[in-house]
């Protein structure tokens, strides 16, 4: 498996991966079928991640197919430019293979290169595997967003986590 920065030519494969991820896991924000950008809109988003220094998007490839990604979204104002939000998504068939650790390592290296001070994320409370991964990487719980999401007919809590670099 190869982890690398996204390229402009990856837009359609990345969109297909993102839609597949929505269908295969219940821990991401979007429900199946909810992600409906046009190819042009998704291409624009990919281009933004490539061109802007405060954004990064890594993709994980296996046999030419995108099977995971990690994005960092840094602040764009004077007050928040040293903080980045992190999102990681990996197809379930690729869980527990060390990919999440490798992706977090890449995100952290990117943040350090840019002199960022803080990485932050949210994770659904029941996603104990992801929470354990984040804790191993030094993320600490900062709070609970009670009943912040409605998934599978019930409200779920999001755990807010952060790591100071």
C-alpha cells in the first residue's frame, strides 16, 4: 500500500472512494447517498487541497484503488492558523493494518513542517478503535458533544480530542 499526497488526476477515484466509505462505515459524517458533488465540484475541492498551504490530503492506494485518506484543514485566520482539524477515513477491509498510524504520522509531520501547534478532531463515542489509535498518538479527550449526531435512529455523542505539538 502506498500513501501519498493527492494529485489532480485522483479526483474521480477519490470521489468514488469517499462515496464507498459512506456506504461501508457508520462512523463518518455523511450517510450513504448524501455525498453528491459533481465531478467538477470534487475536482475543485481536490485542487484546493493541492494549491493551499493550510490544507493537505493524503490518499492510500492499494492495487491502484484509493482505500483510505487523511486530511488536515488548517486555520486561515491570524488567530487559528496554528491549528488544524484532522479527518481520517479507511475502508473497513483495511482496518487494523497500521494504515491509520501511518496516516496520522504523515499528518503530524505536515503540521510540524508548518509550525502548527495543535491538531484536533472529533470521533463518535462508540468508535473505540479510532479513539484508541488517537490516544496512542497523544490525542487527549477535551470534551463531549452530547447527542451531536443522529445516526441509525439514535443520537450519538462525539468526543472532541486534540494533540498539542
